[in-house]
C-alpha cells in the first residue's frame, strides 16, 4: 500500500446544475477547491467542447492552478488536458491525459520536445503524460511508450454506466504490478478506496467522488487510509 494516497480529479461540468454559464462557473470553482485541497492531478476532460472552447477553458483553469501554485510553495496540483496536446501546450498546462485509443505517449513527448526546442518556456518544464488503461497489457504498453502513470478503469460498477463490465480488484492488482504507477477509477468511493490501495494502486481517480463532495473532506479521508 502506498505511503500516501495520490488523488486525480477528472472534470465533467455537465454534472453541475444550471445553464452553460453556471456550469462553467461551478467547474472553475471546483478546480480551485481541488487545488487548494492539494489534489495531485486535475484532468480537464470536457469532451463535448469545441477546440476553441476547450482552449479558452484550459487557459482559465491553468490560470487558477498557476496562481494558487505561486501563492503557496506547497501547492502541488498539476493540470492535464484530456487528449489534446496542442491545447495543453497553448494553455501551458502540465501535461496530457491520453485515451486508450489515442496517440502514443512517445508521440506526445516528441511533439513537446519540438516545441521546447523553439520555446525556452517549455524547455525548462517537465511534461506529465497519463494514459487510460483497461488491462494489464494496456498498462505495459503505456509504460513501454513513455507514460508516467496509468488510470485503470472501471474497477467497480459505475452508477451511470451499469452496462459496463467492471474489471475488479484482481485485474487492478495485475495492472498495478507493472512498471508505472496505477490509479484506480470507476465506482471508487471513500468506503472501497482502501481495497484498491491494498492491491497496489498508487491512488484514486474520480469524477463524482470529487464533484459531489467537499474535496477537502475527500482528501482528508483518502490520505488517512
């Protein structure tokens, strides 16, 4: 079991009430809340947005995380953009989260390196590449092509997708035995998170877990496991 549970908040503004403006405001407030609470990673995953809309939102999110990081030397939250390396670069995010059917982590690193060779701002920064995985083989492939960590899903049955077959703790254990850290995602709650850590997951990823609760309380509970 890891010494301290790492935490990964995945966004979905559509779960918030109200019109688009209200949902966007609620999302930005939740991102600030997550950063203040010390969540390790935030993935901006608003897949329904156009590239232009996502880039605009990514700039706002990066501004929030960057401001809190500058205000506190202990602030450690890193912002990742789902799939879009170009938007991660444009918004000066910390990295990219790749879908299971996406380009390889090595391709992302190659693109980032090319940009860094022309822009010292990026040359001085590291790059984080996460990958969605559903099997131990997926994790092994992600590791061999340069991913920093994997997000393995779904571990448990998902409330909003009961038709999706959960992988279970045995599969999570197998995936967590690989060469890169693995986060557990899918139906994970405060009550069952300890079982994920016990089989080797380095941390917990979630959407509703963070969006439907006070993040400070979630962080406190999970880091106490």
